[in-house]
């Protein structure tokens, strides 16, 4: 007999398992269907393992630069197998933690590939889930009152430059390399590409970044993009923008040769390996959408402001709906979906409140709109920028490159956007996320007392700079 549930979540990544926990907290009988491991891409193929590698790379670079702190050390040696071992331990510890959360919430886990079936003897509406179990046992049939699709995404490919996992890699492949290449070409200068460029560079790999757009990090404020390019190039990274890669001309022998149109000429690049980082593609194939009235646009599931599909009892969250494709955004989407199906009348998610982080060296973080977007949207605005070079704690840390830029509405002083590059800004951005939530004006940030010495002082100074009143500039 088919098992009945109040909610079944397809996909146990960050959006999916958070939604399941919230549902279980509300007393719903809940199950998740996951063909790999609970935790999803973020835990196993994205956020956590890549940041573990980035941290090792950062420590290695810092040790090589220890003389600037008055410390002399023998030539540091990199044991990449130990780096990978540390990464795997972190991932496994968090994986066991998520499984424990599932157990605590009495959430059933079905390990296999789930598909939505059409109306059947079990249910008059689409939604019955058939699970093809990973262990080869008989398929499970699950009957839910509600469904949340949270099947995530996978790295996108360039036609003609399909990854082989060895010479041509995706970010998934790169996470598990056993040894570092001497050189690498990274195709794509977005967030993922820049993080990998920073990491490989700190590990001593010769890095070339090829970006199709006019600048790297094209979705970020132009000032941040420019500063990031400058800092990477100082470290020896070659950054080539407006590079139109011709994947069909790629040659593979002992090295990979990439051809690209650049400045109306053909440019040739060679490296031991290539990392293709050109975005991600939603996992919506073969999950039974054709058995429903769910609509898709450009390989993404269409939803309303509460993440409800055309089938009112089926919701979708996370990378499958496009949007920001951030783990913390997916978590909030999952919570809103559950609260909506519980008739708790949640507020729609305001994506201008969601911080964006880049964990390279230097780090970058932002929230709200860029200066260009403010101009395009017709705002009368004012800006304030303050450098970390005037912040004592940044100098103490030996990491003073970067700045904070605030964009405020000239008419009411509302905070429109914050853009940061420099030390630990992925932690510092949370202050501005709270400021946006409580609708704090820039002058209120300026009046907030920040401890001295601390990196957070830069917010007070940048907020003062909005009105030309910065103290230390």
C-alpha cells in the first residue's frame, strides 16, 4: 500500500531539507526524496567543499607571506591530499548533522530518483511520487497532499566543449582532483569562476580567466568588478574580458588549446586543464513535470510569489526556479512555501534583501541594487565610499585593500544598495542585511556606534561619506 504524507520534498538540498524541517516543526508528516545525499549541491558539490578548499588556499598564501608579519618560516609545503582530506571531513561532519536533523524531525528519507505521476487511483490530482530506489529495491509509491520540488541544478556546458572530468572539468569535477595542475584556463568570470581562480592562484597554479562580458562579475557593481580584476592581476592571474570562446576549435593533447575572438582578433590560450564555469542548469528533466500542468520557461519552473506552481498543491524552490541561485535564498523560499501551504500568510521574499557573497581573495559581498541599476530605475541617489586602508583593524590584519560603497536614495536616505570588497566582507554584509530589513537609513548606520578597532567601523565611515562627512578621510 502506498505511504501517505502531508508533504513530500523532491530534493534534499538546502532549500529542500530546510522546507522539510519547517514542515515537520509544524506537525506535518514529511518525507524527502533524494537520489544522492541529503545536503544537496551546497553541502557536497558547492558551498561547503569549495569554501574548505578556499580556506586552505588562503592559509597557504598567508604562510608564504608571513615575513610581512615579522615571522620567518621555512618554505611551506602543500600536501594537496591532506587538503582534500580536510575538505571531506568537513563535508561528512555536516552531512551527518543534516541526517541527524532529519531523524530529529521524524522526516523519512527515500534515497532514489523521484517522479511525479499523473492522477491515479491514489490521488485525483497529479502529485503521487514514484521513487526508483538507488539500492535497486522495488519502487516506492508515495502519496502526498503537497509537494515541493527542490531538485537543484548542475553545471552548464558549452556545446563543443563537453567536460571529460580530466582535462576539461566542471566545478563538480574540480572539487575531487587528486593533484593540482601547473596551469588552468577558467572559462567564465562569474562568482564560481572567480572563486576558483582565486583558489588555484593561491595554490600556485598559473590561472587564466576568459570572460565573455566586458567585465568579470558582470552582475556586481562596476567598482567591485574593477577592484577584483586589479587584485587578481596583482597576484599573477591573467584576466581577459570580452573573450568569445570558440569551443568547437578546442584542441586536446598534452595541453588544452582554447581559441577565442578578442579585440577583433583570434587569441590562443593554452593550459594543462580547463574549468568550464558558465552558469548552472536546473534539474527538471525526468521528474514528471509532463504529468502535470506545471509551466516552465527557459528550463525553469514558473511559480507565483509564494513559489506555488500551476498545480496549487505543488511548489518549487531553489535553483529550479532560477532567480538568485543562492543556498540562503533557497532556504527562505522553502520556508515561505511551507508557511503558505499551511495558510500562515507569509510575506513574499524581497530579493533586494538577500545578500550576495563571493568567497575569493579578496572577498566581495553586496545587497540591493548597483549604481547602474539605481540610475536605470530612475532613482535620485547619493553614494559614499570608504577604503579599508583607513581602517586600523584592516592594517593590523595586513589586509587593507578594498572598500565599502553605500548607495542611498537622495530623497529619503533609504539604503538602496551596499557593495563591498576586502577582508571578511562576507561576514560584514549581515549588518547591512539587518539594516535593509528594519529599513534603516544611511544616517542611522552612521549613528550606530561601531567598536574600535574593528573592520565594522567602515560602515559608519561609508555612511558618513554619503553626506560628505566621513571622519577619517
